[in-house]
């Protein structure tokens, strides 16, 4: 077996240098079991990041992997010009659980690809070219989705298309900025947004926010594309985060937790919008039987184990614990989020971001056997996005160790 130093060196030697990593001495993970990870030295970690909101149903969950293994041993792939059962079952199942009248789906491989496809569909349906996104957004790494991404560190391409407007994510400003764009430019196909901005720092809009936006967009015939790549599948206490806002988007995108570690993504739209997508399109691996079997098993698991309520209940407990720490430490500026998608922003006396402190907290927690995430424009927001199968004792343990880490770092 390779040592962790050798793995790190080979990563530096053979992968592209654009790929960053957390920790000065990153652990090499060799095994996962529900909310726990194990490294090559046998050390156990409580996972509080879930591979960026992917492993909502837990690592190597046997109720899911058994079904995936059965499909893997039966039929792996034929591509979607042929008929298979799992993909139609999944599409039907999604139409039953998606908000409102979202009905037809297109399956692909990643969140970026789903958002790219959603924007293509919006252009085809409306015959319009441009898009509006929120500042602090992240929608992907393809050309169009990177152009829809406002976070500077995720805009690597120096030649991005200029078909995008960005409006403030601040509740008091979004609406008026949107309206002034819509008044002067009639070539807008869609507004694309994350209901809770993940990479932007768990930015959580107030109740009513998206309803006002939806009303305005409707007046101008502009579609709403809701990016649920990070927020979907019970993470926030509802199956989809937009349900907290009582709004039905025109197109919704999803990935990550849909496959619980198996690559799958989709964009879904109303029958009317989907009907406009008649020019040929296909994704070689999209709707692959193994990925669809995994997604069906995920939906079964979420329902059977009531993960929405679990995320809501445990999220409330975690929120309470984090608020106590906010009262205790002046550098904890804000705790925000919904369900088990929570963020804790660290800032100094002059409200300046504290990314070094954030890193120090992560390092300390790693020593204590806890894997935590971070995000935000200045990388100063601790991100709590565990598998939804954690329990109260896990939250107690995290809160206790976090308290010490905040004090000492
Ligand atoms: C909200 C959101 N949209 C899109 C993406 C891109 O997804 P992927 O990395 O699967 O292409 C991400 C990835 O973190 C995301 O958080």
C-alpha cells in the first residue's frame, strides 16, 4: 500500500495542479461507513462534510450499495438510444417528488452538465440568449456554467462569454437590480440561482425572497432555473430547498446526493418547457442503469428513514449548539442555514474575514477525528453538511470539540 506521503506526492506529480486540497497533512481515506470515514492508518473520523453534500444517505450504505451491486452484476450500460427500465422508473419517480408541475427529466453526469443543459433548454424555449445570476453564485466548470459563477476563485477561464448579468444577493437589493436589468434588456432567457448558496458561504435568503423574484420574472417572461445541486435531497429539511420558499421554478437541476456517490445529474422542467427540446441531444452515460438504480435506492432510503425530518430535527439541534458558540466567541459573526446545511462565519473585530483561523479550526478538528468543510468568498465560513444519518451524540461530540478548537485557534 502507498504511504500517505507517496499518495500526496503522486497527486502533485500526476494530477493537474489546479486541484487543491484541505489540510497540511491530508489523510488518505480508505473506507467509509455511514457517517464515518477511516484513513489508511485506521483512524476513524466523523464526517461533517459528506463529500460536499453528496453522501446524504451515508457512506457505503448497504441499503443502497446492495441495490447498486445487483444492477452492476446484471446490466451496466447500453446508452440511451436503447430502452432500459431504471431510467424511466427514476424519471417517473422524480416527477412525483419534484415541486409543482416539474415533470420531464434529462439525465447526465455532473452538476455542471445539468446546469449547462438547463441553460440550453431555457435558450431554446425562450429564443433568448442572456442570463442573470446572483453574486456569490457557483454553478459549475463548463464554459456557460463558469460564466454563471460569480465567485472569483471559480472563474478560471479568462475568456468567459459575456451573456451574464450579476445582481446582489442582499435581500434589500436583488429585486431592484433585477428590475433595472429586465427593463433595459429584453434578451434574458433565465435567472439561475441556488436557493441556499453553498460555496458562496451558506447564504440563506429570508422567507418570501424567491416569491417576490418569481413574480417579477413572470412579468417579463424570464424563466427561473433553480440549482439544487448542493441543496437537494433532504439536506435542508425538505426534499428540495426551494420548497422552503413556496416557489415552483420552471427548470430545476440536481446532482450530488441524487447518486449518493455514484455520478448522476439531471435537469427537469414542466411538460410545456420540456416539449420545446426536440433537437437531438444525448449524454452517453446519462440515465445509465447503475446510476439510476443508485438514485432510486436513494429516494427509497430518504422516504423510508424520513431523512427530511431527521435533517430538520438534527439541524435545529446543531443550530442551537452553534448559536451558543456564537454567544461565547466574538469572532463568530453569524450562524446561518437550514436543516443540516449550516455555516459559521468567522470575522475579526473590524469584520475582516478570518480564513487562517478557519483553517486552524479545520486542522484541530481533523486531529480530533472530525472532517468539517469550509466555503465563502474569503474561505472563512465553516461548513456543516454531514451525512443525514448522523445522530445526536455525533452533534454533541462535534459541539464539544468545536468549542475547544475555536478557543485554541
Ligand atoms: C450549487 C452547485 N452547482 C453546481 C455545481 C457543480 O457540480 P459538479 O461539480 O458536479 O459539476 C456545484 C458543485 O459544487 C454546486 O455546489
